[in-house]
C-alpha cells in the first residue's frame, strides 16, 4: 500500500474518518513491500449511536479504489458476523487463478450477507427513530430476510438470529401472506 492512499470511513451518509494511510500501516517495510505480502491497517473512530451498514474506502489518487462494508450493531451480533472475515481473507489471499468456485461463492455470499444485514439494520433503526414520520416506509423484502435467517442458522449464530427475529417482530419485514406464527 502506498503512503498517499487515503482511508475513508462512512456511516449514515457521513464520513467518520479521513486519514492518509502512511501513519496507520504496521511494520517498517509496509510501503516497500507493496505487492509482496498482505498489509493491514489499524484505526479507530467514534461511531454514532445507530445500527446499520457502513463502508471503509481505501482511495488512491489515481483511478482505483476499494471499499469494504461493515456492520454496526450490538457487540454479540458483530462478534458472530466477524467470523466472515476469515472467509473473505482466504478468498483474497489466493491467486485469482487458484480461486475455486466454492471460495469465490463463499466470499460473495459473505459480502452479500453483510450488505443485506446492514440494510435491514439501517431500516430497522430508521423505523425506531422516525416511526410514522419515516419518508421511506418500504418494508424489507421477506425473501431477503429468509435468506439472512438461513445463512445465520447455517453459521450457528444465535445473537444474529435473535436480532433478526426481533426485527421481524418489530414490523420492519414485509411478511406478506406469511404469518408470524409459521
């Protein structure tokens, strides 16, 4: 990673953090080993009292950049969802030629889960904060909610399933013809 990269952290449409990456890199060789090995950054920022999805964006001053989603939720929920980091890291550390379809699918599903769960948390938080004043009263689609539940159960995530059920019974999900008793 070059030292002129910027790190941006966005949540609820606002940037929480903007820093150049040089001061955040670990190890004295971090800049010189640009393509030789994985590098990691460490930073912290204060997060408003919301739940939902945010993005960490790594921006260079050229044409490229990358963004990575994150979830803001209760500690127990985040601890379980953090297990997806391993799946994403494995898929990114293997050369593109060596990636199996299964590894690519696992990474895609992990990122899809983070995006969908983040949207659901965001919708739920808006509903709680704004109630009937919420200008976007669209409910979260049941099909996507069902996939989130199934994914969470496949990973044995108790806190995430509990959070999802709480959101379901809170009225954020469009159950349509489905009964909440089913």
